[in-house]
C-alpha cells in the first residue's frame, strides 16, 4: 500500500490488543519519527516514545474527557515549545508518522484534550520550555477491530463546503486528500481559498465565535490544519506537483484564520 492510499483508508482505533510491538518495530518507529520533516524547522518540538503504555494510564484518564478511556500498549507523547505555528507543526509532522504506522499495519489514535503537566512529570522528564501537548496511542488493533476502512464510508464534509473558488482536476484530487484528514471530534475546520491572481491556495481554519467551541477547539483546530497540510503534501507528490507552503499577502476574510498558502514552486517568481 502506498502512503497516499493510507490517507483514505486509515481510521482512528481506540481498542487495542494487549500484545506489545517488537523491539525492532519500536526502533523502526523511533527512526521514522527522527527522520520526518517538519512544517517549521525553527520550532523545538520533541516526540517521546512511551514503550510501556500501562505507565501512562493515569494521565490518560485525566485528559480524555468525553472521549472515553483509551488503553494502548504504546504511546507517542508530543511536547513543544510554544511558538507561532507550533500546533500546525505538530499536526504536520505527526500525521506523517501516523500514516507510516498505518502502512505497517499498526493502529493509531490522536489524543488531544487537556494534559495535566504535573502528572506527565511522573512519567518523563521534559526539557525546560517544553510543554506536553498531546498523545498518539498505537499498537495492534483488538481482535474485533478492523485496521482499515472503506473510503466510501467516511464521514466528511463535501469538497464544495471546504474549498472557496474553482480548481482543476489535479487540485481537486489534492484537496480531496485534505478532506479525508482526521480532526478533533471530526470538526473539519479547514477551508481552502483559491486565489487565481496569485496562483495560490490559502489554507485557513474557521474562526470560532461561540465561546464554548472556541474554548475547546481553537487550539486543537491548529493541529487539525497541520494534519490536512500533510495530506496535501503527500497528495501533491503523488500527482507530481512541486509545491511549497509560504505566507503571502492577500485580502483576508475575517471569518477565517489564515495559516499559510499552498503555491506551486517558482510560480510566484
Ligand atoms: C488533534 C486531534 C485530537 C483528537 N483527540 C481525540 C481524543 O482525545 N480522543 C479520541 O478518542 N479521539 C480523538 N481524536 C480522533 C478524532 O475523533 C477522529 O480523528 C475523528 O473523529 C475522525 O475519525 P477517523 O480518525 O476515524 O477518521 C483526535 C483527533 C485529532 C486530529
């Protein structure tokens, strides 16, 4: 299975078999984490492998909230310095790892929510300035769970609801990959504004006005857009489009928070 195909077939798995992955596999995953490119290289983000999933049980119950408890044999705990773009950077980087794990037949679930810093300290020592941000559970799925989904059965918004403007066939395929991205409570906050004048597509997230959704989703939605940008990057490569992400000036809409723009390399020169 190509990495591109995992975008459409991966689903969150919350029930795991108790069996641990082999040392070799855990090492391989550590290597993938280490070699994965990032959205922003100037942000100090760290990924900590928690081999003994049992040890994380007590911080899990504190952070899961309405989602219910997830018990996995292993976790990745992601920490970062708090700097502009740090959440998108996490989404972008870790989604690559998640899709690679899917390709290896390993189940995953992003676990956001409020992490209790105090309890994290009992499990790992974070460097000064590093904030614990989220967990990714992983392992083999429980016997009754199926690792992959039928892409036709996915619950996602229509492309017309997330893209503003007209795009050609290839860009339709590329943005369709973003449409499949996982997001916190499946909130799908990403919007893509087509700018024909500048040959760019501006990636944004919807601005939350409701005080409750703002409180719960504003930050996590930044991780979500990072995940969607990774899907775009993988799909663009698959369709041989040489793209880059860069911030450019345009007439912004106050309903959206601007993140970055997708441009074909050299098209702005
Ligand atoms: C940033 C982020 C945080 C998430 N947090 C949780 C969580 O705390 N608990 C949980 O069960 N699922 C969590 N999820 C999984 C989403 O609920 C799931 O991706 C979404 O409902 C779409 O389902 P799918 O991944 O199976 O396509 C999270 C997903 C993302 C991207």
